[in-house]
């Protein structure tokens, strides 16, 4: 018995804490995963596990509880050894648990409350080495919960395997705690196994609620983290047929992540429509980001525009990343009017912190050749950011190219290079952040080709830059 002395020091020192630990029990299962009939780990668990084979099983009487309290009180006031104190439990003919097991489990409970996984695992190893059979289901359950709290996935799964291999029963709460842990770490195959065990357990026990929505969602999240998309979709189909299926903020988030990971815009639109129709919860900024990203991947730009119109009156949900996604949609569709209005809104909300929103707004002008607006946005960016970006200049050149505004392109050329006649070099660049790349040279070559300025074309071709596909094609055309 002296081998657990080091662990016993971690036990609660006050009488009230001892009473709570032994008489009220240790409910180690997260409350959101417990149903009314879930097996809680409490004092009855201690007294219902496998202990002395010779004892007669029975219920804990009020006399037993009184003796526990008296023994603990005596221990607190007189300093009697904890293990010796627990021996008083054997005075009841109905107590079926070894005092040593209770002592170990109390130490495990203290480690669990302090989130000390290393201590829990050490205690379990000591229990395995004991000459008596002291390990029981409660021991494993408490140790598993400690590992869950500490995000020790491998250790939690190993203890789960040991528990089941030892012939002990695993309860709903322990399985659900493990599923919650896996939902944050992956291990999809393990999650599917646990889900099936939980399903059979619910059927066997004729559980009132059976499988709850969180069981499906945690399994889906685990499979998503493991890139097991077919299994995730299959689990969603099962959830949808379940009587407990309800679209709330939690399920909405998980299912949107499923739609995004599988690029399923139909599921995304279905979920969004249902959420807007039912209005049972508030959509968050993260929800909208998942929705818009999924729709952008599938080119559903009209739906993105509709969502933006619905979102315009919710400024509390605005941030740079979300509004930039809508800008990306307008940039792709060429909707320069809505793009410019959105850019002004971002400026008003002080959400313009980089050149990317300006760049997207300029690109929205390309399809229609709105070169005046493109240059206006470029000037806005220069004023607000107090710096230049060659990507924005390239985007403006592309807009001017569509509009066939060769003179405007020549003016932009003068902003990038010193106006020094027909010869140029790398040392003649105005700004270090405006170093032209292959696309810059390609656009300028096209403009000077159309105004038939051969000396400028030769000078541009002499600038050492890495060829882009467009520049490479132009070089070949000019050689013919």
C-alpha cells in the first residue's frame, strides 16, 4: 500500500473536498454529451466495479456513507494514513470495492481535476504492477478523461483499447468524450469505430435518446480532418435521416465545412436557404466566409451577389477578409460598379490595409475596359497606402489594353520609368517597388506596337526580366 503514497499527496486535503470526491462522485463526462441515462462516473461506479471476489454485492447504504464521512473526518483531524482510513469501508458487508482501488481512483480523480495526464498514466502503471487486482473500469474512465482534457490522443485511445481488452464495459459518456477529442485531431478511422460502438450500445441499452446530433457531427469533423470525405458525406446522410437532426449554429458550421471541403455548392446553398428561412440562430462572420468561399469555387457569382445584398445591413459582421471575398466575386464577374461601391464601403469602415482590395477592384474593370475608373482606383491606393505596387499597374495596363487606350498606357509607362527618350535600363527605374515584371513589359510592348514605336519596342525587349507566358508569346510573334 505504501507504493501509492506519492500519489495520495495529490488528493484533496479538506474534509469537504474528500466528501465531495467520495460521496458526490466525479462526473468526468462533458455535460453537453450526456443524456439522462448516460453512465456517469460517480460513487456508485466505485462500488459496482470488480473488487474482492469474496464480498457480497449490494447497494451502498446510508451507514456506508456515514462511515466514509467519519473516516475522512478522522483522517483530516488526526492525520491518520489515507489507506488505513479507507479500510473502514470494509466494515460494511456490502462494500465490494477494495480500499486500495478506491485510494488509487481517488488519486486518479485528483490528477484529472488538475489536468495532469502524466500523473494519471503513472498511477495506471502502478496499478498494473500491484499484486492485487486494483484496476477497474472507473480507473480507466478517469484516466481517459484526463487525457481528453490534455489533448493526449494516442494515450486516450490506448487506454480505451486496454479498457475494452480487459473485459470492462465502456459507457456512452466515455465514447462521446473520445469522439469530441477526435473531432479536433482527426483519426477518422478511430472515430468511425467509436461511432459504431456507441450505436450498438444505444441499441443494446434501448437508450431513450439513442444517438444524438453531436455524435454525428464529431464523427464528421474527425473524418474531415483525416481527408475522409466520402465517410463524412455518408455520416451526413445518416444524420439527415436521424430524428434528432436540427440545424443550429454548431451543425451549420460543421456541415458548411463539409460543403467547402467537398466543393458541394448545392449543399452550401441548401444549408444557407434553410438557415435564412428558419431564422433559429444568428449567422456568424465565419459562417459567411465558408459560404462565399464554397460558392466562389463553383462560380456561383449571382448567389454571392444575393448574399452580399442580404449582408449589407449587418456591419457588425464585416471584416477585411469577408469583404475581400465579395470583391473577388465582383472582380471575376466584371461588376465594376458594385466592386467600386464595396471598395468605398471598406474605406469608410477602415478595412483597407493592403493593396489586394484595390487590385481586385481594378481587375473588375477589365472586362468592360473601364480604364478611367481603374486609374482612379490606382490613385486612391497610392494616396491611402502611400506606396506603389507593380501588380496594380499591370492590372491598369490590362484594362487599358481592353479599351485600346494606347496613349494612357504610354503615360503609365512614364510613371514606371524615367522619361529619358528611347533608351532605358534597370538603373533608370523610378521606384524599387515598381520593378517591371514580364507582364509589365508585355503590355507595354503591345501598346508601343500599336503606335508603331520601334525604338521603344527594342528598348523594352532589352530589359532583363523573367518571361511570363504572355511575354514569351509576344517575343515569338515579333520575331516572325
